[in-house]
C-alpha cells in the first residue's frame, strides 16, 4: 500500500494541485475556528471577492491516521467547529480492522463481540445513524461536510459513481436506500448522515479490497436478542477490486478527490477546470490534539465503554440457566433480562416450567442487580449469587 508520504507527493503530479503542509493545515484549522467565532454574518458575506462567479470552494482532507477513534473524533470536531458556508470539505480516511456501529444500534446484536475481543479488534459507535460496517485498510471512507442547507446526499454519491465510471470503467448506481450497487445486485457502499441546525455530513464506506472473510465473522452478532435498536439490513457485497483487478484504495482515493474538486452542488456555472482551479486542493491532516485543539476529549469519549454500551436502546435477552445444586438438582429455567442504555432494568423467569419458589428467588436476586451494567457475564453472576447465603445474595450491586 502506498504510504501517506508517497501519496502526498503523488497527488500534485496527477492533478496539478498542491498538497498543504502539516503546519499550514494546523494554522488553517485554528484560523477557521477563530473566524467562525469572530466574524459577523455581514463580514462573512463580504470576506471573499473574486472575478469568477460566486461559488463554494472545496478542499479534500486526507487522514494520516488509521485509528478509528481518531478519525471519528475528527468528524465530530469538524461538525462542531468548522463553518461550511464558504467552503465544503471531503474527508477521505481508512482504518485498521474495526467494526463501526450506528448511533442507535446494539453492539451485541450487530457485532461478534467475543470473537472481536479475542482478536483485539475494536468496536466503535459513531455519531450518525445507519447500519454496522466492517473497516480495514481495504476500505475507503468518504465524509462529505456541508452547511445544512447545502446537504445533498445524491450529489455526493454521484461524485463517487462518476469516479468509478470515468477512471475505472465500473458502472455503479444508487438504490432507494442510498447504497452504491454494481452489477445490479452487489453492494459496495452504504450511507449514513448527521444533520444539525447549521452543519451536516454524509459518509459512506467503499469496499475496495476488504477481507470479506473477516467481515463475515466480525458481523455475526447475536440475533436472538429482542432489541428496539436500529437493525442493519444484510446485502450481498463485492470488492471493487474483484471487478477491476488492479484497482487499489490509493487509486480510488485520488480519483474520488479529483471528481469532487471538479464538481459543485450549488448549481455553479463554472466549468470543471475552473472549479478545480478555484478549489483549495488536497491537505494531508493528522487528527490529533496538536493539530485540532479539543479533538482528544472527543476521541476519549468515542473510545469509552460508556459511549459504546450506555447509548444502547432497550433490549431483552433470554437465556437458559442451570440452577445451582444447592437450589435444585439438575434443573434449568429460562431467565429474561431487560436492559436500557446498558443497565439492567428487570430480571425474571419466563415460561411456566419453573416452580414459584425458583421464580421468586430469581426475581429477588435480580432486584439486587437492577441498575448494574449488563454484560455477557451477567447470567453467570446471577447463578453465583444464588449460591450465596441470604444476606449476601440480595446485597445490591454497587454501580
């Protein structure tokens, strides 16, 4: 894979644009935040004069990090701090292996948590809605930042489809779910978005040369859980490199960047060449606290267990539990646990096979566990508490 340093040298040769330096990017980011705070609406409208017809400038940011939490934090930083009234941004990034779930999803339902934990693969919850995706360095992620009133998901996807057709001869279309489809059936990209009062972003992940075996294993979540969360919609997928053998992530990155800088979503009368000339070109960025003050706090929040689990909508999970021998010999009961935002709300026996005394015991112990964080160890913990003498088995769990 081409390194970011080599990629930075490669882009100007391909497209005649300059790649900004690290210091320039950091200064520009700080300047934009300061400008947003200090300029009045009137000043902002008069700040830019040009002989060409007025149109929004565009810039492509390319992340030098493959840390999913750093890249998601940069999305959040841009959304909170950047003003898109005069300049739109395309953020291109890739991650080391990870699973990214939507804002309103249940990680246990969507991801194979035991497998991912054993493999050291992180699970991240993003700020936008939508379904779950598997990322590795065979994916290319694209985030389109605009002002709220300039948000246009269809045009963003058209930028990608044009790049695939013009540079690689791959015919792609967009379906009713805003997925990018090839060969009329295979999904190569899904979409999600976050819309605010003044700013918005739409992002998607393109399968270029992803490990499909790991993708399948990583997304085998527990579908027996009854959840109020948004569910992912499975679809047959294909890597773009399966359609064009020599296609790489770096080639697609430069192609989409070019397509973006040569286009506009504000009905501009400028030609593609004029749009490119007017753009701010490409900038390699390092999503870090040094470059973007305040980003570290966002990264810490997004990588926390609280963010991953305590944003989970209400769910109910039922498991067959073997009672301790001291309670009943060779006896199993079905125990249901309901949780909200990751914390236990109710524990009870379901079905009619359990005797009333056992049902009362489970409910009694469950009351002591109410409010504690749910995990896959909760059921074994429930059984262990039944073995304890009466004063201890109903002692409340300290959260």
